[in-house]
C-alpha cells in the first residue's frame, strides 16, 4: 500500500515555464487536495476535489489548474511559473474529507 | 484562511519531559485533528477528536477539547528525541464544508 505518491520530489523551473506535479493515491479516497507550504504561512489550500470529475478552488488558486479524471490521480499544473510559486507542495487524500488526511512526501519547487 | 492558532510557536524541552501545545479556533467545528511534520517530510495524522468528545488518548498522546473555549491541547508524555517535529492542528467546520482549516504550527525540539 503506497499511500499518496508525489512526483517529482524536487524541481527547478525558469520563470514562464509550465509543469505538472503528479499525485496518485491507491486508497480509493474520494477527497484529494493540493496545498502549498511557505515559512510563516502554514498550509494553504490551492485546489481540491471531492471525487472524479469534480474540482474546486481553495484559497490560493491563481496560477494553478487541476483535473480529476480518475479517483486515483490529481495532477496540479503550473501554467506559467513565477518566483512567487517557489514553495513546497503537498498532495493529500481522505476517504470522506471529514476524517484524517494522508499526505504525500511533498515536492520542493524553486522558480528562478 | 487560518483558523487554528497554536501556542506556543516554539517549545524546547528535555527528553523524558512532557510537552503541551495548545490550539485555538474561531468557529463551530465537526472535529479537530492534530498532525506531525518532521523536517522536510509530509504531515502525518496523529489523532482526531470529535466535537462531542472531551478527551482522547493514543499511546503517549493525550488530546483534550473544550468547545466552550474553542480550544484544544495536545500533550505528549515522556517525550523522546524522535518527537522533535512541528505539530499542527486542523479543524473541520460544522456543516457541509469539509475543508480542513490549519493553524501555523508549534515547533517542538526535544533535547537528548
């Protein structure tokens, strides 16, 4: 049972480049979320999904897109990377969203 | 937006001592959860306490919830160096919105 798998673990982008952060879970969880974590800011919700085909914005969605074509996968796309998107990104999943979440190990992204 | 506020922001204790950290929140909740984050890693769910519960135990962890004061405390007994980590509280609001609302965390250092 792998839990939540995030790839890549580290990434350096140039300003303006695009990329996709991958997230996959094998627990048949309905709820999946993307967070960014910055020093002194805690965890901030970017986008979330309550099931395949259903996504919604969190508190900091600008510059990011998501889709949820399957229960297992929830990729996060950076459309045109900016230095302000330098952060650590976490994907998390939960069976019903009301109980505990399982987190991936994170992607450390640097935009130069 | 951040709802939970952990107190203290940082705590340094000796191995074997007890560590207590507190979390305050602002709205009516369905449950409150505590997570641990080791340096450079993802968050790990520790314990969940429902709004109708007052105390819960899990191994060396004891969580209390006072809904009248909108506060919770996490006690780690007989601390070990391996308990060194950041600890976050997160709340799920009462109602249909199941998004987690996070505090900024308490950084715990347990010195050998």
